[in-house]
């Protein structure tokens, strides 16, 4: 059974940093389009960052550019989201997503809460 397990969320002050992890079981992250999404209370789920080809191709939402970095550790079968210069508006549940490149499959993790507050 495919599982995506996120970790690394928490409470951080504005300007701080967090690194989220998404560790996959059964699937190999380098064979999927791996993405981070987030959902704030009362808002729709939004794309944060995408990585394809184990980071060979990355794409970021405008709000993430220059502050967030998506990366892949092949040995650990894990995708990371490094978040710097965090703002209160970054507060949300962050989800990991894996989409098949050649097959129509779509997997989600359970989410990890990120709260930015002083």
C-alpha cells in the first residue's frame, strides 16, 4: 500500500524556517511528479512546489519563489520542502502529493500543520 508520510511541521515565529519531509513507501519518488500543496482554513488547497525527475525540473508558486526550496533525497526516498523567511500567511496544513508520470495515479499524505505566529 502506497504511503506518503509528512513530518516537520510545527509552530515557528515570523522570519523563521522549517523543513518538511515527505517519505514514501512502495513508490519511488524519483519516478513520480512530487509536489507540495497547502491548505489554509477557509481556503482551497494550493500548489506550493513541484519536482520532476528527482529535482531536475522544479516549479514554484509565486508566493514560494525565493523562500521555499523543494528537493529530493533518492537514498531516503524522501522529498523535502525547505521554507525560509516564513510569514503568518504561510500558516496552513501542508500536503505531499505524488502523481504518476505515465499512469493515472494520484497519492496524498495526511498533511502536517505549519503555524507561523509570534
